[in-house]
C-alpha cells in the first residue's frame, strides 16, 4: 500500500499530451494478433492492463516487438494453447475480449485468471453467449475459467447490458465463424471494436432497432494487417479536465485526445455544468475522431445524469461525482448500477470518500445524489479499494479542496495511467507522498 496526498493547488494549468486510450490499445493488440501479416501500432498505452493483453497475445502465438521509434509491431498467427494460465491481472477488458477472441480456435485450451478484484467480477455476461456459439467454458461464473475453443456457430444475442466488452467478445468470437452474428444492445456502448475491425478490412452493420442498437458482422471476416494510431485517452484526460473545471483560474489544453461520441459524456457534462470547453484540430485518425480539448474554470452548476447518458461516461462517473461536490446544489446520477461491478463497487467507494471529506452524498443500489455547497472541506483519507479511478478521482478532488486529500493506496493507478502523478505535477498539481 502506497499512500499519496493531493494538496490544494491554486496554480493549475498548461498544455499536455496524453497516454494512449486503454480500450483502443487492448483492441489494437488483439486484432493485430488475429490478422494476417504485421501491423504497426503507434501511441499504444504502456500500463499494467495493456501489458496483460500483450503478454496474452504472445502466449497465444502472436509475435510482438518494438521498432526504433517505439511503435509496436504485431504479427498475427493462428492462436495456440498457451503454456501457462492467461493472467489478466486487474483488467476486465483483457479477460472478456481475449476469451471471445480465443473461443473460435478449435481445440485451443486456456485457463484465464485475474487478481482478487477481477476474480469477483461477473463473467456470465460473456460465458453465456460464447457457450451459445459453441465454446466450452468451465469453472462457474467468475475467474478462473477454463476455455476450450471450438468450431463456432452464429448468434443473435440480445444483451441485457450496454457493455462494449460483451459486444466485443461476441464480435471477436464471430470472426471465426461464417454464420450470421448479431448483437442487440439496449443502448450504444463504445464502438472501438467495430471501427477498428473496418481498419483491418472487416465490415459490419449498425442499425437502430426497437430494442436499442443492432450490430452485425459482414461476410468478409479475415483481418489484414494495418497501421494504427492510438489516440489520447479521454478517460485519463477526464482527471485533468476535472481539475481545470474545479480550480478557479485554471485552463488546460490536452492534445490529440479521442473524441468519439460514445466516450464524450464527461466533457459534455462539465461543459453543461459551466466549464468553458473548446475543441480544436478535429481530425479522423485510424477511423477515430481526435482533437485538442481545452477546459477552463467557471462557476459550476449541479448536474443531472440520466440512464441513457451513462455508457458514454461509464468510467468517468467517480470523477464527475467529485466535480459535482464543488457545485452549489443537488446533483443526481441515475441508472449507474454497472458501477457496482467495476474494479471496485464504485458507487460505494465514491459515496464513502465524499462523505469522509465533508460532502453530503446518498447512494442507492443504482443511483447517487451529491449535495454540493460550492466547496469541499477535504483533509481526510480515502479508501481506494484497489481501484485506479477512485484513487485518481480523489487525488484530483484534493487539488481543489480546502485541505489535502490522501488516498490509502496509489499503486492501482499503474493499471491505466502510470504517468498520472508526473503529468499532474507538470501542470502544477501538488501531489506528494505526504
Ligand atoms: C471497456 C468497456 C467498459 C469500461 C471499461 C473498458 C472496453 O466496460 O467500463 O473500462 O474497453 O470495452 P463495459 O463495456 O463492460 O461497461
């Protein structure tokens, strides 16, 4: 356990690049590992979660090296049984997407494991559809799970949750069958798998249907190696944007950040709350929209997040709830039950951390209310429950509170944003070991 303390930091601001998007990094490694030929990937995130995926694709037989510029060169292979269990660490995306990708290799046998947090997270949401397609998966509803790949059939699956991990697991498995593959999600989740499949030459379809949105795979399902750029991660940028929104006088520009509409919920909400937000240099790179986002402080109003808005800000809600603590009035977050099964129970962790630091917050099974009064007392320790986003959210809140906030363990930050402390310090944040 490594505690870390964030002190009030009235002179926050500047310009910065960002680490690569975590979701896109996982997908780039997995799709390249399935493709025919050698793909070149720039901007790949260097973090524990992405390393877990990289080690896994190597164990399945892909070849990965770095060129002189640090880009990843990934050569795809027919996936083989790995010699050891596939350790997904803390990473739900690794576990769920890799199981989907491996499921269609006939006779491949692999055991998937993870840390204590990942081993308590629901896997039935992917094992059910993958079994329906023909994969054999043993071991109950949580990791460790034993998978034996098979010749798969198609599927027409109505997912009960709007989860990109579920959708992606099915699409990746579907690459290994000729049969029709269709997934209906109740609400659109992040679409990076669909966008990246097109970069590798695999087209699909998307249409709005009465039950939500239907995603289908086209007939051409062979992947051809390609060049890819991984843009900056808006889920990491959210901490920087939040600090700029909360600290009077602050103004920050984040360069080259992903602005895909399935991920922009947080930036739209802080703009709605009163922060000044601008987007410059908007371009398309590797099929994804990217730009420079500038955020400047202004007086903050409370926020209302409705269930249909949640998928586009699913990982940013802990940070948004902390920002809401600095607004004057009641903010409401509805339909956020999925946060209970993330790296920690994030509704419980946020409510406890806010309450400890003098903010009134009420949680139900799938909602949160935060009663802001324009200032946060701070001064207390927050239990991060081994969750990177809880640690970063409360350290960021500490920069804008009246007294320093300490998190009990900063180690999990390495799963998604190892440079968090250095980058925030470079912008003027007073983050220190005490
Ligand atoms: C992710 C999807 C989200 C998100 C997770 C990354 C992905 O999970 O919370 O951090 O890369 O597909 P769900 O799709 O399960 O909501």
